[in-house]
């Protein structure tokens, strides 16, 4: 039947099934069933057009030349298999996706190295409950109090004497 025509475009379902997430297995199975249905329908079609017994109709058709005209047109009819114009585009996109994936892997490995260094740094820091002020200044200079400009409790900018809200100043200027 039509097996020869679609054999070169068959799908490796075993390879795809390994890449499917567990929560997407029902959608994958539905897609595979639909694809198998299409393949089955295509395989049931004949590879070539059916042969017609023209002699059977020879005595039944009264119009002269009509049967010969139909026979000539039927035998000249050729329905070509559609040309594959998308494979080069898909292959180009695949190469681009592979290159992007490799680049992402390299960037991710670099980030993993940076994050492992950060984890080691955090592992070397003593707990806040056991930390002295010197250790706080050493490990977190941005959190350490500025002894040149002491602050009042609760130590945030909004509660300090002489604080001016930036948004209020911008509204007055506008």
C-alpha cells in the first residue's frame, strides 16, 4: 500500500517516550494514537490508482468517443506525492536550537560554579546569633552600622531625624 511513501517519515516513538514528562504522558499517548490513526488511514490507501475495466463500459455508453476520452484522461492523471519543502527549514532550526542549548549549558555550568562558590562562602560564615560585630562588618559591610553616622532605633532611613522623602520632593518639583 502506501507504506513505501511514508516509511521515510516514520517517528521513533520509543525515543520520544523517554523525553516525555510524567504529567504529560496522557497527552503524549493521545497524540501517538492520533498519529497512528493517520498512518493507518494512509497505509490503507492504494499506492497507485485503481485499474478500471474499460471493456465493461464499452457497450453501455452510447455517446461515441466519450469512453475513449475518459480513458485517455484517467490514464494521463498523475497525483504526485507532496514534495517535502519543510525538512531543510526544520533541520536549520534544529541546528540553531542545538547551538542555543549548548550555549545555555555552558552558561549554566558557569553559573553553577559561581553559586557553589557562594554556597561555600555562606558555609564559612558563622550563624548570626554567634557573630561578633567585627565578623558582621567583615562578612556584610553593607549591613554593618556606620559609626560615623549613628542611627536611632528602628535603624531604617524613614525613622531618622532630618529624613526627606524623595517621592515627596519630586511631587513638589513637578
